[in-house]
């Protein structure tokens, strides 16, 4: 099928089989390999991207379902001026990553929720949605909380709604 | 540095990391393996002809189609492990055939068309069944793959005279290391060279193994380890799939890759642990330990391999942190119809710590002693180091009492005991329990792998290049090692960069496993930087026509002792030529240690365990980067929590692991399961290197599980807690409480 994926504001006209999952289309057809596959069954969340602003497991969605729908991946987190997203800074500052394989999924999961004020429980719900085998999660919780606070306190001039 | 705490961070946070599956090589073929759906059986047919007709399939092969395909290395000739099954399947998921496609989809289409037929045989998955030898994995040969012992047999008289003898059985269940990135290999032939990209812990070992398998010179192979998504011990070998991929890449003259998926990983990635244990522990009436005996029956999987000998690590470490005068450990490794066991974070030390620490709690109850007091009476005192154990280890240094005291203080031990007493008097309150665990870890490696290649080179542009044979899979080497070299040389860390994980860039290397990188590579890099300073001073002395004693080194430059002239490294290189140190550094093993404590609340009617608090006091000597060490300690504790409460590989009667639901069946801890965890540290440097660093990062898997299990046993006031076997699922706890 002929579709156009719109990823990080760029258009990717593609010819894909209907069975092709979004993660593979992003990685192999669009060359955006920042989205990682950790389980291909929707459990680990490493492949989380934003589709129309909502966090989805891109291993459980077909590419053809996303024709013409805006998609944002980790490659699109950095601002157009090259400035890192507050989440990226916060993950580094709080040591929210070690091997970094699950990280893009956590980043996009949080990015999708950062457009409103996040309570402690909401942050906890986000963190418990994905798997990480290195950090033990607490640093990830701190990182998302830090970025959320920066956002709420308006220190986040660069943050865009995604 | 640019607002990023680690050098690894920017690329990993922006999607610019490069894991093997991210590498794009033109005309690369994807390998998909056709896998056995039975645990044990005779292969009657593996017909790939239909697969070859599938569009997008470049080829399909069974073992019969590749008669020269070499078997796994390091095995026994009589019990060979073929890279593709030849006539006998010995573990579920064992590869029957391989299909190469121009992408993964087409290769999987082809794999679905491979016709296989297996006549099933009875499967054995427990050590006990295996030991009976009624079902043999290799016809005519016993399933016993190894027997070993550490220490000397203990006289019967010792047990008879002891005031108390505790006997118990424990199971160290099979675990899946489960790095978030599964195994990967990409082989790219070009000219007379083969470039191999792999998420791997030991690139030089992989190169050596592949050179042997492919019968070509080592120099003709380059192994590169790009970003690696965790390993935890599971990525340090060559695997059957690696052999097939490398073989086909060379045969076809085309790039071939295998990117293991989670479903495969659950079936055929190496497993950790896997021991049935029996212990006897004797003490006098005051609680002084007299003797300890550990019997290990290890289920090591289908083929003799490195994992067969790994239970010996448990035997050597059986003494633990106590002054027990007589310790004897025996090991039998038994072949079973499952993928092999292999090092997983802790690798042999969790299996040593858990039975001893659980039995210490039983002993304390038997003696009417507080478990902390029982441990205090037996811990090796600081002045006894170096301490030679009855099981043949010589511990370098330690202050176990300090670690235990800090753990108890941090926990608020007395307060929790008071709360426990209060709840015991309240029939409506859930019981709580407090569990302790003191451990000794071994880091650095065993004889034969205690060396490493290290190097430091000064450039004429003021930069410094550090090189070492380690390979990071998330441990921050690119940040930590340059900082150490910079500190030694007295230069800005930004001037130092690290080269590792590329066999073309390094004269040699051993790799990263057994918590060796900080201890061996770190000490080696410090040593190499010191040699570079000496060489710089000698060169400067010659330039200045001074005795070398009249030069000194500070802030990255040579100075004459008298006078104000100084010469930095770049100027020295410009004037005297390349300045590069390459060293083979060797140091002895070291013994990190610590004390962990846990408080749990148990609902005896539901069997649920709520962990209220974990305290981990670890001592790894000098921590090169304390935040990095804490990060690894924390993650390690969560993996230990996984072993204690959630993770395991149950088998059906047919010998197949009951993991069809993937990660919905194999329960890795999520954030929902993380209790409050507090870390504490003591610092007892190893005297075995000038740096003083011991290994770090494995201790949560070693110390935490028995602390949690002891806490549950304490909550339930179990006099003999054998029914509490990990993982402590609600079912296990409910039955134990009944």
C-alpha cells in the first residue's frame, strides 16, 4: 500500500505491506532507528512513539494505520534550534539511563504527557508503563518529575506541545 | 560537559545511539531460525526446499545442507553442540534450520515453510531427574557433566558434638538475564576481511572464537561493539546462531545479521542460576559457627559448556563472610533439556550467599539469638585480612561489622523490631518481617583472566587517548575511564577520550564481565598513565639535559624542579615524537562485601508480599564515580528483587518452559514493584592495586534476594522455611503460611 508517514514534521512517502508494523516502518523505511524494539508484544514500551499526540507501542500498530497522522519520535524531541528537550536534560541530570536502549520509549511516553500538569501519581503511572533493566526506575521517575516541574514553572520556554 | 552528565548521554537521548540493529549495511540479509518446539527428540526431517521458493528469501539451510558448519567451541568431543541440530534436539528452541531473507518479514515467511519432523523423547528439566540417568541426553553417556568440590570433607564427629545443626534445602531458580536489547550479530565480509558487529562483552574473545571456527587468522576479523543494550553476563560468549550467521556471510560473500527477538530470547538465551542445594550448618551453644556443608546439584542445560563449571564459583564462595573453621562444598553439574546456564549478574555468588544467609536466620531462631547478633559473632574481623577461607579463597580486605552496623542503623532496625512486636500483639495487623543478609562478592575474574590490555597515548594536539580491552554495555566507561586518566595526568577530562570495543583499534583485550572493568582496567589505566608520566619526564630530562630526578610532573606538564619552565604533553610530543604506552596489566581478584536488609509486610491470606524497605550497604573499595556505582547498585537490587519475588522459568510436563506469554509470563520488575531503597557505602580499598577499586554492580543480585526471603520467613515466623522457595509468588507464600 502507498502511504505517507509524517514523522517529526517530515513527510515519508512509502510503499508498505499492510502487515508492516509502525516500528519497522519508522526504523527501516524512514531510517529513524532511535525507536527501539525490546519485545514486539507491547509489554516493554521501548518502541513508544507519539501518534497524533498519544503515546503508542509502535510494535502493536500497523504503519498503514498511521497514514497522514502526525508521528513524533525521539529524533524529533530536540528543538528546531538544536536545544535539547527538558526531558532529555532531565534524564541525563538524574541518571535516568545506563545502556540507553529503553530510553527513547520512556522519553516519548513522558513527552506525550507533559502538556499538562503531572501529579506524582501520574508520573508513577507513566514510569510503571515501560520496562528498564538497568536503572531500577527511580532515576527515571526523578527525571520525569524534574522535567514536569520545569514545564509547570514555565522554565521550559522551548517546550512545544507534541 | 555540554550539560550532559555522561558522554554517552547525548546520543542515547536523541535517538542517535547506534545499536547493532540500527546499523544500515546495503544488501544485508536477515537471519531467522526455525526452532524446535519440543524439548528433546530425534530430528527426522528438516526440509527447506519450500522455504527457498518464498519471495524475498535468499536461502535456507538445515544442518544437512551445511556439512562443514563447525560446532560450538569449548565443548567435549563426545558431547558436541552443533550450531544447527543434526539428529537430536536437546533443548526447546534449538535451531533446526536458518532462513535468510532480504528483510525479516520475508525470512520469517520462509521459516514458516520449512518442514520439520521430530520424534519426541522424554525430557528432563530438573537436576534430580537428570541424575537418575534414566533419560540420557547423550546415548551411552551419563548426564553428569562435572563433579567438583571446595574445602575438605567434615568429620561426622563435628556434627554430633555441635549444640545445633540446621539442615535445609533450597532452590536457586533459573533466571533470564533479560537485557532490554537481545543478542545481536552483523557480519560484513569485504575483501579478505570479515567485520563483525555485535552487542558483546568480550570482543577479543569473540574474534578469537570466530577465527577458530572459520579457520582463518584472527587479524582477518574485526569485531566492533557499538552501543550495547545491557548484557548482565549474557553476552560474553559465541552462540550457535553467531556461528551460522558468520559462516553464511563468508559463504555467500554478503552481509548477514541476526537480531534476536524477545520470543527467541525467552527460549534460547542463556539462563542464570539453576541449582538445587542442600546445606548443613553447625554451631555451638553461643552461636559460633563450627561447620558448614553445601551440596549443589546444578541443572546446567543441554550441552557441556562454560556454564558447567560455573557452580564451582558457588563452592569456592561457600564460606561467605564468616569465620566458620570447616567448610565443604560439593558440586555436580547435570545436563538438562533446556538452553544452557551461563553467568548472569552475580554468577555463582548469589547461589553461595542465599543458602548460607537463609540458614543463618534459621540458626538464629533455633538458638533464640537475634539474627544480627548471630552474624556479628561470626563475621570475619577486619584484622583477620588477608583471610584464607576453607574453600580456597583469600579475601583481600573487609570490614563486615561496619557494613552490618551501617545497614542496621540506616534501616532503623530496633524501631522495626518494636513495630513487629506491636503488630504481633494486634490480631488485625498484617505481620511484618525483617531480613538480613551479609555477603562476600568476588570481582576481577579467575586466574587466567585477571589481566587486561590498557594504553594511554598523548597526541600532539593536546588530546589524550585511553585504550582498554573492556566493553561497555551501559556502565559509562566512556565517561568514567577518561575522568580517571585525566585525574592521574592532571589534565582536563575533556581532553581525554576512550577507545574500547574495537579489535582493530586495540592490540588485545579480555572484556567486561565478573565486575572486572573498574578493578582491572581502571587500575591498569591509572598504571599506564603513570608510565606515561615517567616517560614524559625522562624525555624532558634529556631535552633539558637534567637528571630525571630534577624533573617533576603536575597539571599535565613536566617541570624542572628548579626554574619555571614547563612542557605540556603536546609540546613534548611535537619535539620528541609519538608518546604511547601499551601495557598488559594484571592484578589479583578482590572481594567486595556488604550487608543488605529488608522489611516486608505479608498478607498471609492472600500470600502477597509488600516490601516496605530495602537497605543495601555495599563496599567496593574506591568507587571511581560514586554516582555511577550507585546507579548500578540500585538497578542490581531491583534485579535481586526480581529473583526473590517474581522471576522464574516454570516447565510443563513436556519440558517446555511455560513462557508462551513472553514478558507477560516472565515477570521483570516494573516501577510498580519498587520499594523504598536506601543505599549506604563503606570504603575498604583493595590493597591488591594502587587504585583500590573493587568490582561493583552485581551486589544487589547477591545480597538482596536472601534479605527479602528472610524477611518473609520472619514475618510468617516459619521455624523451617523450606517451603519458601524463590520466586515468592502469592501461591508459594500462601502455602508456606498455611
